[in-house]
C-alpha cells in the first residue's frame, strides 16, 4: 500500500474503528454527510416555500471535527481522532469534496436570497440545480468514505473544486463532471 494510503500513527485507533461507525480503511464516517443532507433538504423546501430562505441562510459550513464535536454520537471523539489520522489518499479528495460542497452552498444561498427578494421565479430552478450538484458531491464523498476512491490526482481534486463552487447556476463543467463520474467507474 502506498504511504499516502496509510494512516499516520494510528495503530491504536485502527483496532477501535471496527466497533464504531468510522470506516476502518479510510478513517472517515458517513455521519458527517448529514450536515449536507440537511442543507439539501432546506434547498428543496426553499424551492417550494421561498419564505424559508432565512432558515437556509442560517446554515453554515462546519468542519468534520466541528460537526462531530457538536454531535451526541458516542463515537464522536474517535471520529475526530480518526479523521486527523486518515490516510491522505482518502482525506485529500474528501476535504476537496467538502470544500466544493461548502462553496456551492454559500454561493447558492447568496444568489437565492437575491432572487427571492427580487421575486425572481428562477430561484426554483437555481435551487434544483444546486440540489443536483450537492447530491452528486455527497455521493462522491460517500464513495471516498467507503474506500471506493483513494487515488485521485491533484488535477482531479481541482476539477471537483471547480465543479462544486463556481458562481454559475449551471451544473459543473464537463471536465469536473467527468472527474466525478470517474470516481464511480
């Protein structure tokens, strides 16, 4: 196994992960994705009920450690320690995917707020595009967490970032979509 796919100084952690909700290969947990599933739900609600934009605007990015520190999960400390020791071949693309999701949400909240305040009917379409983008990126993050992806090159990570957080209201660029699709091949 390449050094980039080995956990750093985590022999004691590895044995504890088998009995937890943290993947023992990647040292990552799917519970973190609930943070993004929440914002997807809010985006869907705002598309149907624009008056809920303030609830969407109250959502803010949380880092993986912040999310688990605020959770009531029994394994939260283990999840944080495992993340900090996660093999770079999983953590780098995972962090890039999370960055892309955060950027996409923050961009969308600003744009949706402006559109809703202006009474622009395009807000519903923008919300639908962002929901589709986020679902694709959540699937990507899930694949990484489950160890299906662990060898992305920097240009592929950059393509994920480009596709997830631009100022456009369109889906990711073809190159970024190809990088995301390749994760599932």
